[in-house]
């Protein structure tokens, strides 16, 4: 099998800081879609001397099920949703795979690496394909496009009838729970991926889930083996998913900051072409030069090799970071 090069991601602040070593510090990392205001961790840390217990797993799974409105039996906890993305292609026989794109590139990378036939089509085209497996990121990263309910129902039913799969990646699904399809977890032909770290701002904790029918869940759990999720992740996840006050307040806070960010970008002569309440996708004719200008000012944003006029901006954590972004954008025309 041919070697497939790894995908470049945002979040590698050390590398960008070395490249732009004269940039002012501290750096403002806007290269990811991770909540800058992390869920508060309690002082009472779990005992890390022993292995994660079945009780720990049960508590986290039940808490997540309540939060998502789905049956706990459909949930397989994982150390991040990326594990599910990487694992699923190895649990399926050689298949035709259609991915609604452009989107998070690890999906295509993982399925191609495992020898499947992969096409990346528009969401509209993906809805009329006869592929064995259809993958939709909902809301999409990086443009925030959502899969409408009528389209979801049609796709899921059609895939189930032909013995295929609809995979819905809801890594950013916490922002708009009314648009989530996690409550359908366990239905034939449906796989849903969920991430904990993005909305709760704890990406390094590594917690996520794969929601599926029982037949697939057994194979997934066998593949990942025992103790896949750390005790710390299980304890924090169980607590966070039940913290309705924090969750509701955070959704409002993220929405407000996303609007502030969009206003600054528009004033900086960027065109907003998509996003969620965790990031804005913007268009600029001189995006590569703007990326360098921002980096020289100590601001790290996400660029896309396949779409050189796009830049994605995560949320600045504080007023000072917003001000630095605004200042840097205002001086771009001076270079």
C-alpha cells in the first residue's frame, strides 16, 4: 500500500513560534476550534494509581447519554473522536466512500490509507450518491454547513436499506444541540462521532465517543481494547456533561465572542464565508500574505493549502487578544 503523508493541523504553536522567532509574545493561538475557556477542574483529582474501573466507564457513559438524549448502550467511549475516525476504516470491508467536503481532511486520509475507494463531493452531490459509506461533518469544519433534518432522514434510511452506513461527525455538535442527530444513536446504518474536548476546552484530556448499533459497537470495543479512556477523562466527563448551568452559560459566551470576532474580521476587510461559534472561516485575496503578517505579529491562524484564499480564526480568549488581532489587521495594508 502506498505511503500517505500525514495531514497538517493547527495547534502546533511551538513550530510556528520557531518559524517566526522574532514575533512578539505571548503568542495568540487562533489556529484551532477549541473553546479558550476550559471547563473548570475540581481540586479532588481521581486516584490515578489504579486502572479505570467499570464504574468509572458506566458513570461517564450514562452522563453522556443523558446529555445527548440517547441510549447509553449505543455509546463507546474513546480517547477522542479522532480514534474513531482512524479506526472505522479498518473495521469495514473494502468500500466505496463518499465524503461531503471540503471538510476535516483526516476522514479522507484515514479511509484512503486503509485501501477504500474515496471521493470527496459537495454535500448536495453526496446526498444522491450510491456509495457504501457516506460521511458528513455536521456542522462542517471549516465552513459550518449543517446537514438538514430531511436530508439526514433520507440518507440514513437509504443507507440502512442497502446495508451501508451514514457517518455523522459531530465534533462541533455541542454548540447547537437541537441540530444534533445523536438522539438517533443505535439506529441501523448510522454512526455518530462526538468530541468532548472542543466545546469543553479540554482537548488534551482526550475524550470522545462513537455512537452506533450494537453489532458495530461490539467490534469497536474489541478493537480499542480495555481501559482506552483514562480515569481522569472519565471523571471530568461525567461531571461536565451534567453541569447544565455551565453548558448553557458557555453557549451564550461563545456566541457573543464569535460575533465580536466576526465584526473585527469584517472591519479588517475579510469576507466571512462560514463558521460556528468556535471559529470563523474568512476569505481574503491575499490570505497567504495576511497569514504571514499575522504570524509576525504573534497571531497564529489556520490556513488551507487546498484553498489558499481561506483563513480560519478561532476565538480570542480575552480583550487583549481581540485588540492585538484588530491592530494587526488594521496595519496589513501598510506593508
